[in-house]
């Protein structure tokens, strides 16, 4: 943003604009500030800017001629920049508040015209886009008032406030969204504070990613079988190395006897530290995070719904305890209203206490949606040389966050997004490292982004890897053509590299070192191990890689079967308690040219078991393949289901059918 002032005492700005937040905003390139001396546009020996009021009266007023001339000159000098949005400071202006600060923060160029003496010639107000007043009192000059407005506006600019720099009592937020973002910036994270103070990028990244709250949980995730069924679209960990965590679960809808491109998605959001600090903001951000993850995965906000998992301490007779779930529910409600996504279910518990131990105020937001498989996008980086952009919002208003969602959705739909990841509490640093590990690629961060920006919270923003030939400018053009550029900030983030390194601000971090810290996970790997030790790997038998390319035409080369001249083998798939994937198995046999029969064994009564025994024996005699699908015990003994299956096959009628099976019959 460019901010300029036009006044008779420009030196007054030096101390304010050269210190603290204002200085850092200029050093980061977020703000460009120029204080103009109105006297530079006067033409008399005394450089006069004031005159007697027309029609008489006491005091002096500022002349309009120098103001008009200065305005014309500044518009010409700034021909490469837009015409300044011009603000006059005067007692009769509209009262300045936080909402106006947010509106002004969206402008690219601001010009503040500061009055002095008894005021400004009324004719000069023809230039004003807005006239503001700080209140019903008198200041010596407009410079003082403009400093207040400039401070309030600059703190709204993205990247100005760091994680530990939020104002402690900033209570004039216009919306719940603004409050949630401010609470996030106020929250102190010892790990983030420590890495921000470190001089080494590599040490900072390793410390951040090695924290148990951000470390790899692959060992825990792999305790659950994510490969059940043939409908899985995204594996829990992506890339050739299967390390980048997916942002959402995605699976095709089950369809009997056909194919589908319709998929369902499910993501989640929750930060226990933010919820403990401010339950209202924590619940709001949980909703935002879950929605952003689904958007990054390729789903559209218009198709999303929410469900909440709530868990709070025992309420007892303590009003403060009662206030926590109330605050959280209200925060989630405001997020639903702000983002236009409604909750359709949930589950709550108020029993999270044991003696003196209490759970943190917990409201986990799960976002779900239906979409098309062609839009699904994973977060791992794909290819060296691709450009990276960072898509964020220009201010902390819900409308701007929604505008960012609405901008990302058509970019994914246009097919120009190769990878997309939503931001997290660990900032760009966490997002970039997780995106890099999946395929062992690196990132060179753009020189305009400094190391400190990597570690600022990045909720609701998106890191996007673009297809070849696309860059930040082409994306901006696409959004402008579609009318989706308002309040959306598109920044050139950098490039994907083949070297497994992250380069930023003149420093190079070895991502292999960072990955090792991430996988060790603050001791989590010792509880849920998943990596093979070098010694075990060296002693393991080498398994040759097998690959196949091309199409195999389904054909059966055996004799005609049971009078069926089609040449298609018959398959019986018995379904016992605990089995699953029978429909996927049948579909796979159909694609291979077989004729499957799925038979559900009824074990509700002894008579039903007898009927199932006879029918299964008949199907086995009429088939060439018997296939028992996979499964699990479903809460039974570890091998309870298997015991029932073996007992069923030991039944004399079934045993005889198996023995009488045609030579070559396959049992799986």
C-alpha cells in the first residue's frame, strides 16, 4: 500500500513512521510512506498556504490553490499507481471507527490532506473521497489525526502483525472473523516464538516441525487400514514417498453395477491451544480451517456441510465453566453464518474432567461435501520448475475470506492448479515443508518474503503450485476477468526445485534434516513406529519391482462351462459377518470378464444357517472361483469372524461341494 500525506508540517511524521510496526511494515515492503510539504506548491517568497476567510471572520484558513495544484501533481507523478483515495481530516467529517479502517486498508493508495489554522477552504473538499473526524474536540493540526488513522489502517494490512504482536485489548473488531484472527495473532506459542528468535532457517524449521503438535503421525494413522475398498481417491499420505499428509478424506460413492465420478470429502479443524485461550475464536477458526481444507482439496463451499464433535469439562456450578461451551457454540454459529456453511449434526459431552484434570474446550469442526473426481487436488508438490503462489485476503473480514475461497475454486476448476494446501497455525513454513516431503522436492521462496513471514499463522490462505506456463500475474488476470479479484491478494511465493532444500531470505535449509526432525516427532515415533531401521533394511530380502502398462483384454481360455458357451468363468463371493469389499471384488471380476455372484450368508437362526449352507454348496458346484473378501472382526475376538468362516466350510454339505469342485477351481 502507498500512503501519502499533504500538510504544512511533514516533519511531524518522522518519529511515528520510523518506529515499531510502521517501520517494520515499510521494511517488509508492505507499506510505502511519503510525507509531502504543501508549501512545495506555493509560488510566493514566503511560501504562504493560508489566507483570511472569504467574507471575513477571525483566524486563517488554508488556501485551496496549493491543494489543487499538489493533487494534480501527485496524480501525474504516480501515473504508475492508481489515483489516490483522498481523505480529508476535519471536525465535520464522519466519525472514524474500525470498520472504516478495514475499508481504507483495501485501497492501494491513500492521500491524507491535513488541515491547519481554522480549517481548509471549502472548495478544496471537492477532491475528498472521504472526510473523517476523530471526535468532538480540537487538535492543533490534521497531522495528529492522520497518524491515528494511518496506524489503525496499517495494522489491518496482511503481514504487518506477527504472531505475538496483536493488541491485547483490541475490542472494536467489526466481526467475529476479525476477533478470531486477532485472537490467533495474540496467542503465544513458545515453539513459534523460539524459532522466530533463531538465526538459522534450518534450525527454526526443524524445531517447528519436530514439535509433537506438527510432527508426522504416520505411525498412528497406519494403525488403521485406509485401503479398504476400491473407492479411495486420496491416500492419507501423498507423493511417491507417501509422506505429505492429505488435507481431507476423499472417496468415490459406492455404485452397484456402474461407474461414478462423484466423490465425497471430509476434513477437520481444531487448535486446542487457541480454543483454550479463547473458546469463541477457537471454534470459529476450527470451522474456517475445515472449510479451507476442503476448498484446497477441490470441493466447492456451496456444497459443504458441517458436523461438530464437542467435548468440555464438567460444568458443575461454576459460571466460567458454563461459559466455555456457550462461547464455543456461538463462535461456531457465527462462522456458519459468515461462510454460508451449515451444521447438520454433531455430538457433545460435558464429562471431560477427572479430579483436577480438565480437557481443553473442544469443538472439532468436520466439513463434508460432494464433488467431482476431476477437481480433486492433493497438497504434495509435483514437479521442479513450477511456480508457487500464495493466495490470501486483504483484510480480516469474513467477506474477504469468502472472496479468497471463491477465487481458489475456479482456479482448481480451470485445471491450472497442480497442488494446493491451505495454511495452518504453523504458517507458510509448516505448509511448505509438508508439501515438499511427499516427492522430495524443494522450494526457493521469493526474495520479497522474509523469514519471519514464514512463521506467522496462515489460516484461510492457500499455497498453490501452478501448472506450467502459469504465474501470479496470469492468475490475477484470470481473477480480474472473472470479477473475482476484489479483496483477494495473490503473491508470488517462489518456485519448486529439484534440490531438497528450502531457500528463504538468503538462507538454505536442508529439508532432509527437517524431515528427520518431523518424522521423529518429539518421541511420537517411539510409540507408533513405522520406519524400517537401516539394519533391518540391509538384511531384508529385495523384492523385484513389477509394473504393467497397457490394456489386458478380458478373456477365458478354458473349456465351455456347464453348458454356458460365453466362455466367462463364474465366481461366487460368500459374505460372512465381518467381511467387506464384496461389491468392489465383484466389480473387479466383472471388469476382468467373469460373472460374479455375491451371496450373503444368513446366520440369524439355525434354519437360516442350514439354508445358507445348502445354497452356498450349490453355488460352489456351479462356479470356477470361490473368493472370500477381506474383513475385520468388528469388535469380536481377534479371529472370531475367521472361526465362523472355517466352521461354515467344515459343514459336510459345503465340504463335499468343495471336494467335488471341478479341477482347476480357484479358492481365495
